C-alpha cells in the first residue's frame, strides 16, 4: 500500500465523501451526471462533446453567462433606484471576449468594457454600439485613441497626463468632443494576489488623488474633452464588500472636492467580484454586493451633503468564469514518492499552461472531476499537470480524485470561463483549443480551435508562409 498523502494536502482541502460530486457554485447550474456517470453540461454529455470536438475543449454554458449578466444588471439597477440614482453595468471583456459573448451580454442589457485596440475591434465586429463601450488601458497608443474617437466610443478612461494631451490633440484635429473618466488610485489594497490588486499606490494604473485633481482641471480646460467623472478599481477575485465600501468612501472625498469647480456626473467603482473555484470559496451573492456597495455610496454622499452620482460597475470574471468547463483527456498517471514518504499522484492531461496559465501565474487553486464516468476508487490526492516542458505546468495543484482514474479517462476542470482563453498561448507550439457554447442540448463552436497549419503559417522561414518585406 502506498504511504498516505494526507500530509501533502493543504489545510483547506478535505477528503470528500464522494470524489465524483459536483460542488454547488463551482460548476454551471446545468452540470449533472447522466445514468452512465458522465458529466453533462446544458443537456450534452462530456463524452459526446469530446467525440465531436476533441480535447482539450473549453465548454461555455450560454445560459450561465446570460443569467449572471442579467442578475448583475437587475441587482445594481434596483439598488441604484432604491438610493435615488441610476446604474450601468459593463462587461469586462478582458475576462473573455468573443463576438458571440459580446452579443450575449449586450442582449442582457450590459455595456462592454475593452482595454486594447484589439478588444475594441472585436466588440465593434460583434455589433456593440460604440456609445456603450468603455475603453481602459494604461498605455493606449495614439492610433488606438484615434480609432476610439473616430468610431464614437462612449467613454475613455484616462490613465495618465500624456493620454490627456494625446486626446486633446486628436479631438482638436477632428473637431469632436470625447467623454472621459479619470482613473484614480484609492489606496485600498484588496485581499488578493499582488498582481490582481490594482488600488495600492505602487502600481501602473491610475492617478493618485492629488494628481487626479490636476488631471481633472486640465481636462476641464480642453474644449474637446468632457469630464464625466471618476473611476476606481481595487482588484480582482474579491469576497465581501469591505474593500469596496472603503474605496468608495475615499473616492467620494475627491468627488466632493471636484464638485466645487463643476459637475462630476458619474462614479465607476470597477469590478473584481469573486467566484468559487473550490468548494470552500464563499463568494458574496450578487444581490448583497449590489445593495451594500450602492448603500455605502449613498451613505457617503449623505454624510458630505452631495447628490448620489450615476454609478457604473464592471464585472467580468463573475459573469463568465463559472460558465466555463475545460475538458481534457488523461494521458499518463504517475505516483511520486517524496522525502517524507508520502505519495502524490500526478495526472497528465493533453493541455496545460497554454490553455490555462493562471495556476502558474497566480497560484490559483482549481477543482477537477472525472468527466467520462464515475470513479470507483478511494479518493486519492492528485495533481493535474499539463504536457508542456515546464515543471510549473500545473493545472490543478491539489485535488482528491478517484484512485482508479486511468489513461483515456476524461477530466473536467470547472470555472475556466474567465482569463483562460484571454491568457492562452502557443507555448511548445501547442495549438489553442476551440471554445464551444452549449445550450438546451445543442452545441456550436464560437472560437475556432487552432491547427498545426495555423502555427506553421506564421513562420516566415517555412515554404509558403509570407512575411512583409522591410522598407528600404
């Protein structure tokens, strides 16, 4: 018998009573098992999906995306109405943006937030009205800003003094007026990974308060710019509302000061709302988030004797994250004995950090389940790893999986709808997998998977590939 691996398990990970269960909140609401034990998503079994599309495969539950988008809009609209103001909800496209997803969220009444010229073009190609697009980014190029002004992007969130002058020159040249928000640093450090926290002082986004006031004064001098308000974002994967309340309070101090010299119509408090990646995660319900955050703003305004501004929010992960499930095929299994004598089972799958870099990048903890059947073996502590030539190529760091899992089984990793596609790569020349949407027992490709031919076509040293010639 192999030595126990319990000593390797983190404190938060308990041995499950059933290593085949699907933890509520971690999986899409449609996820169940069929009579044969296979995972079913939106009425389609994992085995049927893999027969059609192969592995790796990202499956996106359309109804899960739509219902979460709708819930955010309705919750924030209701909370705003209860406090005498209005609210707009933008979908943060950086979480996962395709033409189809953009149409889904717009159908549900959301606007779209982009942060590069490429994301802007996807939104425009999807038919998103330019006036309902917000454009973020700490280093928007002149060409990107020109394009945004040209198409009539509703709001540009300015991030530096240089950007203000770029926009001043562009709007003067084309004789237009561009609506802008000023991004500020509230100093509230979200309880998250340092790379995901965006409101502490030592980072690239936004203006400190004193510089923000100077930026607003400059914007108000420029005839081609309309100052629409302030923007603040404290980070990502945040549970609870304490950080949002504190950040709002600080930003409202600046908001009140700016009112002395002109209107400050809008306050955008960003997003960053957390979701459950494991069964111990306990995200705050959407209705509670909306009610408490908007109430905090209203209370802060009342204390300062000012009107509650129009509000905006930018959820991304919280809309699309739980809707995604990645399916892999198990290639090899290996039991590795470490110095303590404990044994860890390594389960290698046919994807990895090229389709999900987040474990390696942020140390994210994911869940996993056998998807092609129910396992009969005792739960065994396992680590799911990819096929890349990298020791840090870990997909799921710690999980209890059935001990009888073998090569050829299908493995499902939930909550991969956010950032996995956005951060995907061709590391080791592995093609990126397709994204398939499922709804009511039907499936369709919404992002085509790459082929080896696609990879070879970019290599200018291979016969048939074309590269532009440099100008003399």
